C-alpha cells in the first residue's frame, strides 16, 4: 500500500514490515504447527532489527546535525546492549524484555527529536499528509504501552499464580495495540494519495 509519492525514507517500512511478517509467520508456525511454546528466539532477533530500522528511518529525516549524531550513537550502544543482554543478563532462554524496553526508550527519544524538528519547521506542515508523523504516532502508541507491560512482564509472567491472567490480559492489550499500530501504518502509506497538494 506504500504510495510512490512517499519519500525514500518511508520506503524503509517495506523491510520493517517484511521482518515483522517473517517473524510472526515463523512464530505462528512454531506455536501452532510444531506445538512449541519456545519461539522467543525469533523475536529476540526480529525486535532489535525492527527497532534499528525505525531508528534508521527517522535518522534519515533529521534536519539537525546534533540529532543525527545522537541517533548514530544509539545504533552501536543498542546493539552492544542487545548482545550483552542475550549473553549475560537475561540470556536467550526466554524473551529478552530488556531489549524491547531499551529499544523502545531509544525510539521515544528519537521520535521526540523528530517532533521537535517538525514543530520548529519554518514552513507549514500538513500533518494529514505527513507520512512520518503517522509512522511516529503508530510507534508511540504501540511501544509506550508495551514498555509498561514488559516492565512488569518478568515478575507477572513467571509467577504461577498470576501468569495465566497476566497472559490473557497481555494478549488482549497486544492485539488492540497491534490493530492501532498497523492501522496507522496503513494510513501513513496512503495519506499522500488521499491528501494531494
């Protein structure tokens, strides 16, 4: 659905969604066909890749040099954290929630810088046709609430008395957030077609 009128940066949505579809398909295959509950390794690799691609997408649109430098610094710092977390902190035996939390915080900082630049632009910006604005809104509405859930995940998901109820609540919230996320990404992909200048 990505409209050709979108700039080159927005085309990074294609590999981002490609990684997402691949990870979700493999996760579904492991869970439903192979009846294995341990599909976390798929997400331990796909989540950091998606976060890095989103950082790259917004870095390419930054106008201010200092913002680009900060995001350039985030890349190796995040990769180093992910590797350290998988090897020494949480390990690879379960979903690495810390990678999700730290990556989400990096995205929030990046999106805050993007919004600041957008506000300070001298020319008038039509938000209804601003593809990256809707991508940023989608990311914030998915990643911020899930940071809260993943902050509690280690405690609640592995406590036998609470794990079933938490799992059901987590799945429901995750589905709602995913519908909003992909709905906003779909809108972002076609908004320049709907609102032509």
